[in-house]
C-alpha cells in the first residue's frame, strides 16, 4: 500500500501565514539535562584522566576492545593504505572533488597589509594561520568523506600547521573512504575516538591527543553539546542544526527534479527541512504528485517521509518578488533559484548559506564537488553567519607603528578622550609622547 505524503501547504496571502511559517521553522538545538550532565561528566573525566578516560569511553560507547591509547591512533601509512583499498572510481572522485574544493578556497586566502600615513605612522593587519585545528568526523555507517575534504582543505589552504582528525569506529568499523579523504586532504594525525570525549580531548589535550585552537566538523547531540561547553577554551565552527533546503521555482522546471532536490536534504534525518516556494499553484500540485510517485523508490523513504510530513512545506506566493521576501525571512542553509533568470534575482537575496543558480544546479553538487564549502549556517543563522572557509582558520592582528610626529598628534586626541573617561594613566601615557613641551605633569 502506498502511503501518501501529507506535506504542509501554505499561502503567503493568508493573514496568519507568518505565524504558520514561524511554527514550521521552529527548532531547538538544546540538549536535555541528562545529556548535558553526561557531557559535563565526560569532559571532566578527560581533563582529569586523559588517555585512560578516552580508552575507557571508547570501550563503553563504541564497543572497541582497546586497552591502550596506541590502539586508537592511525598513522599516515594507514591513511595511504586506505587509498589502495577504495575503488579507482572512488579515488578519482575524491581527488577531483578535493582539487575543486582547494581551487575555490585558495581564492579566499587573506594576506597581511599595511599603509603609511603622511607623518610616517604605519597601520595594518597581520594575518596568521592557526597553529593546530581539530576535525571531528562522524564514524560508522554515518560517514561523510566529503565533510573531511570540506573541513580539512580550507585549514590546509590557510596554512594551519597541523590538522588532527578524530573519528569514532563503532565496533571497530572503519570507513576506508573517510581515511582516504583524510589522506588526500592532508590530515596529519587521526585518533579513532568520538563523542563528547573526543571534543574534550581536542579542547584540553591529553598525553597523546594534542590541544587544538579550533574544533570544526559535524556530530550528534553529545558532540554539539560538548562543543558548546568547550567554546572559549577553543574556537568552534558552529552549532549546526538539521539540514535545510529552500527551492524557489517559477513553475517551469521538471517537477520530478524539484521533488528529488527536496528529498536530497530530507534524507539526512527526520528533522531536516525541505521547502518549495512558487507563485504557480498548479506546479505545487505537480510537485506534490511527484513526491508521492517517487517516495516508494527511495532507500531512505521512511526518513524522507517523516521529514517532509513534519517540517516540509509547499508555499504559494504572489510572485517571485514575494518569494524573495520569504527567502530572506527563512535565511536558508541551501537555496536553489530554479528560475529562468537567476542572476536577475541574486541582488534580492540577503540571507542564504549557499545559492544554487538555475534549473541544472542541484544542491547535491555543492555537497560534494562544486568547490564551495558545504559547511553552512543553519536554522536562520545565515542572517549573520557565513560558510566555513579559509578565513575561519586565520586570525588577524592589528599593526600600529607611530612615528614621533604621529604619536604627538594622536596623543593629544587620546589625552582628551582618556581624561573624559577618567582614565588618567591612559592620558598621561599618551601625553608623555606629545612634542613641543605639551607633556602632562
């Protein structure tokens, strides 16, 4: 028996559209108190007992019968072995994707700069890569070699000295594609640990796991909760919510294509969100029919159906201009502009993680091999966040070099402002350097 999909239908003309949309978009990434306390306990144990705690947790949570930390370390030669164990087609695909990702991110690299003012004062900015970055990679069946490329390559392009990868291997299950991707991306060290304990090890260091400056990469609720707790001790990329796709279509794209584009995100997990916006009501009906037709052909049909029924929507708008208003209200992770002239609508988009232009540009290409990063802001955070990039692995230091004349002139301004704030030492420090006997007492 075919189970019909009950995807929500909304109309932007309805008076309560905003309320319904808000309800559809609502999602909380908050872990419950039990998860939170368990994570705190794990972090405390790793800080206090280091490697011994990592071995214990790996035995308990992953079912790996390791007794020493050395059994949880993979050397470079093991990564190179993985390259020989995957198929030639897989290796070619990984290398092509890696080259495209590297080429794109090399254009993001920022350089130091300086300029000299008329009085000889020099101002500028020094751009420096992080010393060490930690990459969390999900393990077991939920393995994503593409995420290894997207996280490790920008770090390497930025000039990060060492990239340390942690990946759980539940019941000893190792994904050769993940290790091959790590080899191609230039990962320096791999530890087969996962969960909150891996995040804690990267944040604080153990006898064997080096402390990193920033932790990037997706994970489950325990990983996300641990990243929240260690932020400040180290940098993190983001707390990612469920995957999202928003498709804007003028009604002229094959409805089967659009249905499958929606599926491509819905299959990630039951909380993923897939939304189609169109001014053509009849086209929305055709896509709904395609969803019902194609659903039984999907390997992950139950996950897709739960996602589509729970958080998906077909939204009718007045015209494409109103569609742009809906886009900016949602601020989606992935946006497909499946319209005749996507370039004309690009200036209207203010908030989106990645924008896929035209009918032939499926979001799936961005996930794997187009070149731009697939680590994107979710849950509306595209309003103030950007995709992961080289800039996330570089830090900036201000450069200030005052000539004698420049220090004298700036000192007078600083003196006035400092005394206005009742910070006398600040004022006198600046006044000591004022020329022409204008120094403070």
